[in-house]
C-alpha cells in the first residue's frame, strides 16, 4: 500500500469521538471569545467606576473631572472609559447574533 492509501485507511478507522470532542472545544472557545468581546465595553465602564470610587473622584457623562491616581490626573481617561460603555448598544446585539449562530 502507498502512503495515501494508509492515510485513508487510518482516517476511516479513527475514533469518531475524537473529532467531535475537538469540534466541541472549538465551539466552546468561540462562544467564550464572543462573550468576552461583547462585554468589553461594560468591563471598561465598571473599571472606570471602580477606580473613580476608590479614589473619591466624580465620574459622569457631562465632562471629565480631575482625578489624581498615584500622582497623575486620569480624569480624561476615566471619562473615555465610562463613555465607552455606550458601545454596548452596538456590541450586545452583534454578540447575541453571533452567539445564536
């Protein structure tokens, strides 16, 4: 037998459960990736709120407020992170659609 024939015979006799297990892992990893990417704007929003609360800073959508963290003003960065939470309006429907696919 040639190597091509051996490969075909080996492929036919492989355990079919091995392929389905790999496919299940791939689908699971894809679903986890979809969930993480979809929730990134919310994670950014909650992180900004947490940093602002811990340091006693004001955080609102009106304008950035000064916020000193370790001697640096991160008020604009926290404001950008908090406003990034609005991206959830876009990422949530897209992520839900991909999740259902």
